């Protein structure tokens, strides 16, 4: 049997490995920061009582959004016009 050749790590391999490790650590830190921020800051809270309003391009509380949804006109297939919901 012949001698086994030793494989030497090149400089490029160690630099690439370091870049991958640093990128992973930065991504994990950013993700952790986002989770902590969402639970500590009410404005960015995941458990918020606000919903996105497409008309105003801002957040409203759920009660206001529900009222806007009730007042929203609906397309009537029979007469081909917009009606308020529940009105003939």
C-alpha cells in the first residue's frame, strides 16, 4: 500500500469558513434581536390589537377595522351595482 497524502487546508478555505460562521452568527443575532424587540416594544408587538388598513396605509385597532369592514360596499351580482351589506 502506498503512503496516504496529507491534504493541507488552503488559506481560501479558512477565510471562506470564517465568513460563513460570521454570517451565521450575525443572522442569528439579528433574528434574536427582532424577537426580543417584538415582545418588549408595544409598537412592534406580534401580540398587538391593531390590524393593517389598506385604505389608510396605517394600523387601526380591531374595532375600527371591523366598523370599516361593515360599512364597505359589496358588489351585487343581480343588479350589477355596489350596495352596503345587508341592504337590498
